């Protein structure tokens, strides 16, 4: 077997760099760390005046800055380049490199380059691709592409491949992580993630001395839906309820399917009264919404709600969940279709459902 031949056989230092970057890819899922490592190697060899690595946000069809020379990421965090716009947008859209060995002095590239680019004389812009899918763009300013040897160009493309693989691996890992904390039926977070998130939220509330509220609710007579309309429609109903709850929350609030037809809403930095207000809004929305209309049905739901807050109703995960759950069961065993605060009587409970 013949050894692999590189164009213009690269120096041993470049081969060592390949090995180091490859090892980083297989030993970590820290995308930021891997990309910085790759860009450090690129800087050592090509010494551009400025450089940036942009990552493609596929749903929004925009590029955003992932790594930038000079540590300007914070300054450019909110800057977005639409797919197809400017040099990086064109490269990302078409998946093809663009190399400009000279740039007209009057060409305005301020929206496309880091602020430390200075006078732009040349640009190398390469797509980061894996299996015909673009993940981002690498952009180098003033590194004299006309003077590059073949093995240097090969090396630059190899670093782009490594960066693309790093982004692909990180996204795959994120998707797997998301599956472990998401309920398949409703798309909400699951109870396992609730306990993790609640513990972290309570720890932070102790440090900041800000309250945390928790809403626990259970659909009333949900079994009748399964018995009358079938379990498939029952699952569809839970999904619609989950979507309704998620669409009703504030920016910091999160919703969870606790199990069966039980749901939880976590409200960081919110008082018990704020929790009660949201519980009443959710109850009214349940009453007013027509569910399963796509299946030819017109169902209106009721639920029993319990609201608790930390620190007044408990300072740890189990205490606050137990307090909200106890308040919910107080409603469930008396009036149903209502809301109760932990340690108090039901608030504005509805009429008993037969």
C-alpha cells in the first residue's frame, strides 16, 4: 500500500497539527473550545490580519459569529448576515469558496468583517461542509492567497473540514441531549429535567433572595376522553394542551409534563401571587379552547391547579413540589375546576364536575 501523498508534502508540524485537532474532535463536545483550537492552528500557519468563523443558523437562514480574532465575539454577538448576502452569505448559500486576491478600496465590507480588519486587500472565504451540507463559513483577511503553496491551501481546506465536523458533532450531541429531557407526547420537558432545573433554580434563588413559584395541575376527568374517544385522541389532546401551556408562558417560565395528565410550570423570580395569576389564566384558557377540532371533536377541558412558592412553602425540590401537589389535590377532591394556593383554601374554584 502506498503512503498518502499530500500536494507538495506538508512539513511535519502540519501533520502534527492534524493529529492534535483530530484528537480534540474525538475527546470533547465543547464546540467553542474545539473551534478556538482549530482557529489557533490556522492563525499559526497563515497569520491573517483578521479572521472570523461564522456558523449557519439554518432555520433563520442567517450566519452568526462563532469565533472572531481579537475576542470581539461579544461586540458582534447580535450581528446576523442573511444567507446569500455579501461574501460570506454567498459562500454559505452556494457551498463554494470565494477568493479575492485584491479588493477595491471603495468596496464597503463593514457589515461582513470583524471590526479589526483594517484596510482589506484580500479575502479568503471558505464554506464549512460535511456531506454536501454547509455548517458555516471561514473568512480570512489579508493573508496573501496569491502566495500560498498547494500544501498550504490543502491544509486550510482540511481545517475547514475539521471545523465543520466539530459543528456537526456538537449539534448531534445537542439533539441527543434534548431527546433525554423532552416528553415524546407533548414536546414539553419531562419530569427528570424538572427536578434538575428546579434544584438549580432554587439554589440560585437562595443566592439572589428572589422567590420561585411552581404550578402543578391535573386535567379533570381525563380518563373519560380515553374511554370515549380512544387513547390516540387522548395523546393528541395532551399534545394540544402542552402547546397551549407553552404558548402562554413568560420568557423565563418553563412547562413540564410530570406524568399522565399532570403538568408543571416553573416560574423563576415570581411570587406566589404571580403563580396564582398565571394558573387562573391557564384555567380560563382551558375552558375557552376547543380541543381536537382536527379530529372532528369539540372538547373543552377543566383542570385542578395547585400553586406553591419558595421559600414560604419549602426550600428544597421535594418540599415545593409536594406543597403544590397537595394544593392541587385539595381542589381535585373538593370542587375540581379551580385553583388553590399551598396552605390555603381553593381560590375561585369552579363548580363540581359530575
